[in-house]
């Protein structure tokens, strides 16, 4: 959804930034108790120049109401069973305060289509009529009437634009507001991603010889379809290639061709990678004869996804690594054709030099109750997270509390390989996998826009109808973008390793206690808490990896502040503030109160103003580690990292005096005044994100 901004040329040259640098030195001592002040514009977008085309003004309108500040979250995705809510901040658009307006929801149009035809045609048959309040966004939040389809065929999400017709003339004109003037729609309605797609599926078994056995799933009416993406599934050691019906039937029903193959895992990862490579080549080269040639001409060999389980999950990384290193050359596809690698509870036998996804889009599945690839610090081979951090492209992960190693495949007669409390059934895990897997594949294979939100919005607030909802279901999501995405990384702790300087070269100031910066690698062989082991429970890196971060704690009100480099203080072109965090397992400050951790995020500007948002405002905090025992004394498993993103405009809600064009500091406040009374936190990847 669009955001507006104030160009640097609209501000007094140097003055705001210079004051911002000076303010950094004076604000730290009183940071923990600073108050909002000043009379500067509350958001850099409020005086943005209007476009030359006389069209409706850009505004974020669609989303969902919140119970506390910022009181409304502008988001782009909802399921067809959820209400469509819209909101207007009257302090941002004071000229519409108190007005009676028509709210139109329309099929998404491109900017060219809007410019050519501003006539409004509501997708529900008629617009809503609302009378806006005058005080705050709460008084201008409404639930729309009518039903909107989410049926986009084989795509994910039907796009809709929202127009607030202020002059009520049935046209999108310069006095009106629009959410969706751009490539991306104002919002998307989605069908349940956990449920089957619109296509019937045919499954066939095929053998091309030794280690070329394949279980293939394709849409029954494939003759009427064009070229479809290929998803290759590589099973784990002791597993069978026919155990992945939940993946095959689900993705095929949504327009993919899925091939699960025999995998030579017993000798090790090298042979497993070979069977991934050779089966992919063999399938592409024999489409004229496989299944009577029904798929010939219907497989897009430039859109390939590799999914592997256990040793197969490491094997798909090794397969990519071999092509990357030039030690293996496929015949019928290239490295660029591998659009996504997804590893399910992978091993890490080969380490960074061999199990490396390099520049691939990479995804990781982890089960908190896995008793095979356990995740215990005693064995690096059984820790999966280092593979995630080795990706230099888009990488993301999902972890399920209570999921065992065997719950990720579909063989009902096999063991779950699970230990711990509140275990999930195989059916529950399979359903949750389907709900997340569809948008994951859609995002990287088809560039689907709404699919992106499924990768980072917390499971508590965005989950498909049909997934289990019992209290044992706890899910953690990470989403990390590469430097090529154009984000501004304030601190990823990879350089400038002194605790008082960020990786972007700016000062860091704090009064949180036991502050340590280092490699995210548990220093010993268990998860037993020790004050002398600050990185206890960290499994993001091995001794050969370089992923770094910080840990700290609090038992009273404390703060942590990152100064923003002067050249980066105009944040008006950035949509989100993002970071990832985890609770540190088995620490007394973690076990003091089992549950999500809450704290406050603060922006400060060069005029002395500030605005803050509580993490809990969006419906979830930082999860408590899964309460599994063993791997030392105490309860709590690996530290479970989660990505948290806050829209920059949320800090401007209801007239908050904060200038997004002059942000000098990003701060975090902890303790009873600001969230959870006590806590011990891991923290990494603080950045301004473009989208």
C-alpha cells in the first residue's frame, strides 16, 4: 500500500540533521522517562506535494482495528471469513473530519486504469455511507458491509481498492482518498490457504531406473493449462518418497506439478544431493514418456522449487552449493531456475562449506519437539538454524511448538519422533504446513504480492481457516531480506563489534544489564542456564558461522537506543521498522513469567519529539521458548527468534508529534512501565524496510 513522503529538498538543509546529532548526546540520560513534546508536523507525509494528475489522494485505509495505540493496523491481507475494516486518521486528513462520506470497495485497477476511468463501481453493488468522527482514528474506524470474493483461481488473493468519496460524486477526484493507486492493491481477500485449491489432482508412480523412482502429482486437467511450476521433494533417511501426499496434492490442486523422488540418503548428504540433482534433470528430460506424456509442454523448467526433509533438507542445500561451486552442471536447468529451497528439519553434517544455500531464496521448517534432529546444543549436526543464516538472499523460517520430526511427512504408520509437552498430531502439522507452504511457493515462484504478508505477520493474527486452533499451537516466524532489497540496516552486529557502536557506525547507548554482543552460538553442550554463558540457547550459528547479535536483560525500567546515521534520518520513504528478537531459554528472567514478552518501541526526531508503540498492540509478543526438558537442567528449548515489523506511519497516529523526515534515534524501553516487568532478550537485524 502506498506511502507518501517529504523530499529532502522540502526541509531546511542541514538544520534538522545537525540538531538530531546534538540531541543524541543529551537525550540518553533521560531517555527512559522522556515525554512527547514539540509542535512539529506529526508525519512527513502530511504536507507532501500533490501529483500533477488530478486524482484521489493516496491514503492507507484498509486493515484491522487494535485495542491500544496505534489503534489500527493498515495491512493488505485478510481471509474471506474476516470483516473488512477501514480507518481514517482525522489528524492526518483534518479536512475530512466530521464529514459524511461514501466508502467504495472496487476491483483493483492499475494507475493507468484509474487515470483513464475514475468512475466508481462498487464490487458489492453499492458503497457504504459513514459519518467520520473528528478526534482520532478510533472515531473514524468502520466495518464495511457486504461480501467480497477471494477466489482468484490459481492465484492467491483478489485485489481491491478502497476510495473514500468525500464529495460523494461517484468519481475518484482530488478531494477523495484512495488506497490502492499503484501496482499493489489496497487490500487482498484470500481463500483459505490450508484448504485444497480448485483443481482435481492425479497421482502417478514412475520409475526411470535405480534411484529414479518418482511419485508425481499434477492437475487432472493439465491439458487445458499452460506451463506450471515444478516442486521437487527429497525425503530423509529412513523415509519414503511416497510419504508426502500432503505437499503433493495440496500444491497440485493450486496449479503446481510436484515430483517426490527416491533419495540416496544412507551414504550421506553428498549422495542425497546427487539424487535431487539427477531426478530433477531426469524428470525434465523425460516428460514425453512419463505418465504417457500428459505433462509434456506443461512444466516450466525455469520455475523450480526444491523441498527436502531431514538429510534431504540438507541435501537440497548441498545440491545448490554444488552447482554454485561449479562441481556439478545440470543438463536441463540452471542455478537461476531454482526459485526457492525449503528445508524441513534439516541436518547439518557438512557445515558452512557444504550445506550452504548461498544466494537462493531459502526457507526453513523446525519442530520444537523433534527427537531426531533435536536442536540440542550438544550436536551441531542436529541443529537446523545455521542453514537459514547462510542464505544471502531472502530467507525465512517457521517453527511449530510440539511438532516432531515425523509429523512433517504424511505416513500414518510411522513414529512422530517427538518428545515434549503439548505434542501436535501429524494431521495438525500437515494442515499447518499446507497453510504456510502455499503462500511461500506463490511468493517466490510467481512473485505474488499478498503472499509476502504470510511470511512475516504473526501467526496469532494471520492464520488460515482450517488450521488447528487449540492452545498447543504456537508458531514463530522469521523473515529477513537481503541488502539488495534496499533497506537501511541500523545494526546487524556483523561489523563494529564494540557494544557502543552499531554496524552502521552510529552510537548505541543502553542501561539494560548483562549486555553482550557475539556469535549466536550456544557456548557449551546444553541449555542449562549459567550467568557465565550469555548466549545460552542460541543455535543460529556454529563455530564456523558468523551470525551475530546481542543479549541483555532487565528487572526494572531500562532502555536501549540506536542512533540513526545522519544520512539516513529521513525515513519518510520507508514503510516498516523491523527487527528480530527471542527470549533466552531457561534464564530466571525468562521463566519468571511464562508467556509472550512485551516492550515498547520508540522513535525520536531531531525536534525533541518522540512516539512509541507497544509490541503487544498487534496481538502477539516475543514467544516463550517451547517448554521441553533434557539437554541439561531446566525447561525451555532453543531460543526462538521472531521477526517484528511496525509500520512507520503507526508512530504518527492521532497527531503524534514525530517527524519521519528527521528520525535521530530508534529506542526500546523495557520493564514494568513499558511492558513485561522482567525479561532476557536476544536481538538482531534492526532496519528500516522499504516495504
